[in-house]
């Protein structure tokens, strides 16, 4: 299936999930023949719960069954984008401003990966702050990007707390 199929599915599914009070975050179509997968990612203020996933699946499945260009079997997956969200569109990047992101991209020297805080996102590029420096990246040079979820406090904060805890034990 082509990217035009994903666009067709986006156009079809967007109003259906909007009626359920959520936003269509992304549509991914992969595989071919009997191995096709249609992944629909939903988002909502306050998060996505199992009830929303169930309601959305019930609304989306019959609409896709009747959609032209999606003939034959497919696996439908409906979920949230997760804690580490993929970034594919300018809107995704704009929604992730202030978050830590990991971006793989092409350079003249070959493929590179950078991790930093997303500080700006425009229609054609984004800007990260990496070790106090700003890095501008054009979207067309980006091969893969996602937000980064960090468990717990930063490492230096854990060390401070651990040290303070030992001092209390000795006294």
C-alpha cells in the first residue's frame, strides 16, 4: 500500500475519531498481501484509555472494510502513540516543543543521530538544543525521529539523593 492509501485512510478515519473526542495522531500502513497492517494512532488531552481504543476500533473497522483501495485482509491496530511518540509531520514536531527528542538524519558526512531538547518547529525544519548549542534540521533530511521518555530524575539528581541517603544512615 502506498502513502496515498495512508492519506485516504487519514481522511476517512479523522472525522470518525473526532466524533469520539480525540485526535488522529498518525496512520501507518505496512506490509502487503495477507500481511498488511493498518496502524491508527490516537491522542486526546488527558490520555487515551482502553474504552476509547475499543470505541474507535468499532467505528474504524467497518469504515475501512468498505474503503476503496483496501481490498482483502488486513490487521487493524488502534492505539495511542505512546510515551516515545514518532515524529513525522510538522504538527508532531510543534506538539513536542520542550521535550527531549532523538533524531536520525542525513548529513554530507553520512547518517547521524542527535538527541536534545526540541526548541522550535516550523513548516520545513526544527531546532534542537544539544549541549547548549542549537542545531537546525530540515525535515527532508530526517529519517527517523521520536520523543524520548526519561524515567525518574536526571542522573545527577539520583546521585545527590543517593549520597544524602547514605549520610543520614551513618548519623
